[in-house]
């Protein structure tokens, strides 16, 4: 399994870091088999697998439940688990307790938190306690209400400078990496050059040290709208619907199950059954 030290080395060597989200056993297995560098159990699970329209309703129990399945599917991959909404804001103590639960109950390798500002002392406390932390700046979905929706962030030079400062503060606080979501690529380029820790981008251009995509977006699993920055590498949803339609039809027409899917009594048992 790669470690935070390996990710730092990858940045230094100019080797791109790959990350994909996973929410259950088979998706984690697939990510590991594909030799993904890091897996994120993102709170995006609230939207893509639980059907909420934001990440706000996701609970720590939801995160642990899914992270446990991901850990079982990807025993040899570095797993980052999102700390959900409002579990790292109230106090250092509550933050540490929540992170400890995630680490101990799910077997995660690190946690991820959104934002800088008041979150910086929490990052510091977590790292001091031995928990690797990934930061997340730019479009931070847990604050979508405050940001006014899911929109490109840091669109002015001034906001860009603030984001660069925030990234450096996260590094200073001890974060081992930072996710940059939905920002102009020119800002990504600056942050990536100025930070020693690796940047992992989503909708942030090609200049970051790594990329992350949501599993369901990458494989086209679901009928949800995907943002402009997503590339669908396949589109499994129509195949899934098609397969289920065909199954329904064959059941109605008594074409399924066929003889090859059915079990038989031995000859003598058959005779005995029918008398
Ligand atoms: O929850 C998530 O999937 C994320 C990524 C988009 C970075 O936070
Ligand atoms: Na997230």
C-alpha cells in the first residue's frame, strides 16, 4: 500500500497521483484491481448512492458503514474517508472523537475535511493526534448553501490569492495533500507550484499533482447530471436498465429461468415423488 510519504515522493518525481471514489465492496475492489493510488470514500455518496440532493444530510454512521465495505474490498489501497457535515467544526474534542471513530471503526488511512479558516486548528489537532488529513478547497460541497450552489470558485485574482493562502495554511497545519475542486486551472498551477504537498484536482485542470473523480460519474452509473469537468469513460447505466428490462420480459414470457438455471431430482426420486 502507498503511504503519505509515497504521495509526496510522487509529486517530487512528477508522477501523477490517481484517486477515485468508492462506496462499497465491488467498487473498491475494481478501484484496487485497476491500481488506483488512493481511494476516497467521499460524502458524495449522499448524492450518488443515497439520493440526497446535497452532502449535508450524510452522517458519520453513513460514512463508517460505507467505508467498512470499501476497506474490505481494497485491503491494499490507501483509503481517505470524508468527515461529514458539521463533525469537525464544533470543537477540537468533537472533531477528534469523530475522526477516531472513522479511523478505528472503518480502518481508514486518512480523513478529509473541507475549508481552511476555522478548520485549520482542527487539521492541526488531527495531525497532532496521528491522523493524516487531506484538505479540500475551492468548491466545498458541504458549504454549497453559502457558496450559492455548485459553481466554479476563485474566479477573480483576489479570490485566487485567498485560495493559494488557504492551501499554504493547510500545508502549514499539517495536511498531507489538498483537493482542489472546480477552480480555474491558473489557480491550480500556482497552488501546485507553491505547495510542497501534492494537490489532487477535480474540475481544476491538468496542472494538479493528481486527479480525483466520482466513481459513478467515471463509469456513467446513474441518471444524474454530471458536471462539465467529468469525463465518462464508459456509460453503464443504459446497459443496466436494458439488462433488467430483458429479465422482466423473460420472466413474463417464462423464458427465464431456463433448463440450464434449474435443478433436477434424480430419476428414482422423481418416480417416488409422482408415485
Ligand atoms: O465526496 C467526494 O466525492 C469528494 C470529491 C469530489 C473530492 O469530496
Ligand atoms: Na466530499
